[in-house]
């Protein structure tokens, strides 16, 4: 049993989840790394061990509410009864014209990106509530600024994450739990390796997994200003920050026109 601060990460075997697990391990956190990719988890555990860190790994299908409950409980026990940070990172991305994407695949995207986050939040709540100053990080996306052509269902799942984050940050504030969302644009991971849409051509795929991991760490630790204004959404990268700011002040017709042009439609 260990008693350092702890972080539970879904989708931790690769990409953003892996980079984030290593970032927290370097800061002395006990890391719970969960995924369906057992080989990726084994190599991640080796890396964390090489950093003299402490890690617990395990299989986790985020669409399985019972397995999520089991994993969060076993990790909290391993971490000495605490859960300081929950990172709902697991997700998939389908790109293409809505009517040409298989319906079953879109349902699975909803199950992982939306229901999976709900499962994580629901299962982790008792452990977060028992840990003073706990933080939840939900991976949203710049596609939650305005619905994205060729990413319609994916974009909708991120709007879901946006709304859920806002609501629970208010609800759970009474339990001393911050709930925040990260908003990256396209990130150079396996998820985007075969993606080609109007917006990837217009905007490029410029962020790295490490960029997002660093932003997550910064958001969790937070500056006094961010905490004072109670920042909930954290755009990642200069373009996302500019797009987020612009959407707050531009009229709806202009925001639509800009997105239509970026999507080349």
C-alpha cells in the first residue's frame, strides 16, 4: 500500500494517456494506468518503474461500468484510500461523411467517448469525495467549439463532455472536487494517423501528446489566477485558444461561416 498522491488514467497505453502517465510519475504520483492494450501497459509500467515510480496497471474497457467500478476501487485501495486525479482520456475518432460511416461504429464512438466518461465519473466519485482537493480531467476537444463537418458524431460526443464537465464542476464543488476539460485541436497520435478531413488540411495536425500532457499537468496544479476565476475549460495550443476566444465574441453566422470554410465545404 502506498500513500503518495495518485492519478487514475483511462486509455493510458499510448498517446496522450501514456505521456500523461509518465508526466505524473515524474512528479511522484502513484499512477493507475488502464487500457485494453496489455502490451502497451506493460511497456508503460517498465518506463515508470525505470523512473523509480509506482504504478498499477490493468485491463479496462470504459464501456463496461462494472469493470470501471472494480478498477477504480482496486486502485484507490492500492493508493492508500485516495484518488487525487481522475483523467478520462480514453476515446476514439471516426472521420468521414456522416451517412457513409457505419452506424454501429458511430454507436461505439458514443459508447466510448460519452458513456465511458460517465462510467468513469460515477465509479470514481466515492474515492474522489474521500480525497481533499481532488481533480477530474475530462478530455474534450476543439471540436466542442462548433460542430465539425466530417467529425459529426465525434464532435457531438465532445459537446456532451463539455456539458457534463460544466454541470459536475458546479455539483461537485461542494465535495471539494474540481472538474475541468482539456480542449486540444488535432494531436499527432495513432488516432489521427489516417485522418484526412477539410479541417486537418486547413489547420494541420500540430500538437503532440506531450503538449497535451504538459497542459493537463499545468491545469491540475493550476495557477492562483485560474483557480480564482474557477477556469473549467483549458484550450491547448495557440490555434485552439484563438478559436475559443473568437467563438465567444463572433455572431453565430460568422462562426458557422468560418467553420464551413475551414472544413472546405
